[in-house]
């Protein structure tokens, strides 16, 4: 796909959208604190309740949305680049399911510390990544993007069923996981950011180191080797980066689907399929998409809230159908 918008212009527009959506996330909510009271509380308001809602609850939620959106958007770009599949997405290919199942299993075995959830989720996501790559080696599956997604969906369904069995068999596990397993940004403890940030930074650092090798790998293994890159090492490093990003996001907010599909799709439509340009823009678009979905989830059924995963699915499912129904499904 040729470049349609200069990267600097697209990044500037995405940064402006991110600023506006951040402000909207702080000012809008399902409760009684309206946007005028929220704006006053954000500045120099005297209302203690409004200050608590805006500066504590919504501020923490906004920060978490940025972190999770950035992680899932970047993971989607990397996963699509390494599999050369525009349908590859952590939720569709079972990576998020692997992270979720690992956390449920750990809690079922007695773990309860949030910091432990991060390490367990990363390991589970890594196992999911490895299984995805093994599936891509199967004849007739890895070469067909739709079949790869179907294989990932089967894997996700299996892990989801096993997770449900553990939740039904252990009341303590069910109590701890009830508000986590659906994927949401509300009600997360304030310390979530402190233990999530190192995982995000590690995953992003690995992703930035892999940009050039992945761009070379898109030209073919022989070309990549001729340019001095090791294709096997590139794939292994990409799996680790994806596991760090998806594991961190899943441990922080639960499984939120379709962000890893929506963000790369929009980025490619704007700046082309070069992984260097797509990843750079996705670092801004990821937080934008999740902030938009989270803000919308607060407003659609006021005074109640929808899980943010419902909104991302409503947006992501049509994009998935549009890609599949395209005249020629692109190979990345």
C-alpha cells in the first residue's frame, strides 16, 4: 500500500487527537460530575468530590488507557509484521487468551499479588505467541490469513473454556477475577501503573530495536540475511516483545480485543505498510483508539457504563469483515 499521508502530518494529527481525547476522558463520565464541574476541578475547583473524581479516578483511568492502548497497538503491528498477516491480532490469535489463562491458573493455584500477575501474564502471552508461530509453519494454515485466524480463534476458545472451568470450580478465583476477566479500565488499583510501566518500556525498547530487522524481513529471508539480519533471531525477539506488551496490557486491564487490529489498520491506511512508519504512528493511535472507546463506554448507557471491550468489538468487528471481504487480502 503506497504512502497516502506524510508521516509528520499524520503524527501531528494523531497527537492533536490524543490531546483532545485525553481532555475528554478527564471531563466526561457516567456519574453526576459534569464537564463544567470537571473542568473547574481540573483547574482550581473547591469541590472535593469533583476533585477526587477527576484527579484520582479519571486521571488514573486515563493513564491506564494510554498505557494499554499503546501496548496493544504496538503489539498488533509487530505481530502482523512477523506473521505477514493483516488479520493477526493478539486477541484473535490467542495471545491475549494465553495471558488471561495463565493469570487465572496462577490465582487458582494460590497467587494473589498484582505484581505476580504481570510476570505470569507475560509468560502466558509468550506461550501464545509461540503457538501462533508454530501454526504459521503448518502447510495450508500459515499461508492463509483467514485459516490462521480460525486456528487462533479455536485456541482462544479452548483456553477460555478452561478458564471458565477454573472460575466455576473455585469461588475465590471467581471473586478475584470477576471484574478483571471481562477487560475494563475502571476500578483498577492506583499501583497498577507503577508495576505496568516497566513491562511496557521493556516491550517498546525491544520493538524499537526490531524495527529495521522486521522491515528487512518483509523483503524476504534472503534479502534480510544479505543485509546482515538473522531472521530467526528477529522472529524470536519479536515474540518476546509482543509477549511483554500483551502480557503487561492484559495484566493491567484484562483482555481487551481488537485494538491490535484497529490501530495497525488505520496506520496502514494513513502512511502505508512500512513497519517503521506504521509502528511510529501506532504509538499515538493506540492510546487514541482506547481513550475514545473508554469515553464512549461511559456515555452510551448513563448513569451506567459498558465494558470498554464491548466498544472495541463494535468498532473492530466491521474492520475485520472489511479486510476479509476485500477483493485481494493483502499479505504484509
